[in-house]
């Protein structure tokens, strides 16, 4: 039996470890929740069906995290990038979101704007611009011109694309955006074009906006149905400029031309990559809660 599971479940549910251990043993043997609650009171300390179901759910969650961890370790190891420090971080994490954030820079990617820019040899330019030490961005970019990169603006665009990807994969940046969503996100819905009559049953949500944390489950589910049926356009997002300020504070180091390039890349990263990624997380979490 995995003693780490027992310890984590006990702590998460504020239940004595021995009761959790006995319950997990019974569940692993195939006993049903009603059977355990009714006939194994002496083993579980009279846990009720809700408590046993909570243990079962936590056990399932931890097993899924372990399975994902194995995949992440294997993938990074195959790339030859699994350092002892990185392995330790991955093996010590029991938070799936944190694990995915750690994995993100190593995750195999489809062809992206950043990967195309790397193929053009623009990563050294991105690093130089991101450092914000040399204000002569035109001079820096001029060293990277080629048949495929004919202008300094094309070179700087490629560098910004790479920086945008770095920002979107940065753990602290992702957590700052998550915090902004958690504290400040609003769910907004509008009627889809030319759907006013057909989608009349959703008219209450044709021009609707409310803080996500105050949106009751029944309303959230109704809005999601309206979106899935094609009658509503829905977004979940915090105040964009306030969230960008959190990212600028993290990445902007000076006040020169290179800093302006980084600021543009950060803005692009948030609007094109980060916001949609974190919105998906919060949509899924809200659906589960509902």
C-alpha cells in the first residue's frame, strides 16, 4: 500500500490515517461504498458513505497524478533534459496544475510561431532582447538578417514570438494570471450573430456580465448550454490591463527599446496564449464545481 497516499488523503480530508488506510484497503479489494459503510464500521471508525466516497475520489486523483508524473518524467528523460533538480521537483509535487506547469517547457509542441522563429536562428536574438541590456534592438536584429529574415522588423517579430512562448510557459507568470482570474474574472455572454430569435430562451444572457465567483451553478450551466448550442458567445477573463500590469512587473527590467519589445511580446503572450490557457482551466474547474 502506498503510504504517501494514506498520508496525503488523511491530511486533505482531516481524517485519522488508520481509518483512511483501512478504507483504502477495502476499496482496493473491490468493496463497494455502501458495503464498507454498513458492514465495516469497526475498520473505518464508522465513516459514512460521503466520507468514504471522498477517500475514493482522493485516491483516484492521486493515482492519476502519479500516472501523469511517470509520463512527464519519461518524456523529459528521453529528451536528455531531466536534471536531478528537475526530477526532485516533479517527484515531490502532488498538484496536477503545478506538474503541468513544470512540464510545459519540455512538452512536445506542434509547429508554433516560436518554433518557426527558432528554425530561422532567432533564439539568440530573443535572449538578447529579453535581457534588456542593449537598447540598440535594430543593431541586434541586423545581425540576423537572411533570405528568410529580410528585415530587422521580421527578425524582431520572430524574437517576440519566442519571448511570448517563454512568458506563457513561466510558472510564476501562469500563477499570477491564475490569481487574477480567481479574484477578478468575469463571465460575459453575448448573443451570437443572427441568433436572437432562435436562441430566445437564453435572452437573459444576450448581454450579461457577472463576477465568476458570484455566478451560481445553475446560471453558469445555463450559459454554457447556450454557448454549446451556438446561441451565445461566452468569455471568462479578468481585467486585461490589470493582469498585464502583473506580468509587466515580472518581466520588464528597464525603460529602453528592448524593454518595449519585451512589453509587446508579453502583451501578445497574454492575449494569444496565456489568457485562453488559463480560461480553459477555470471553465473546467467551474464546470466541475457546478
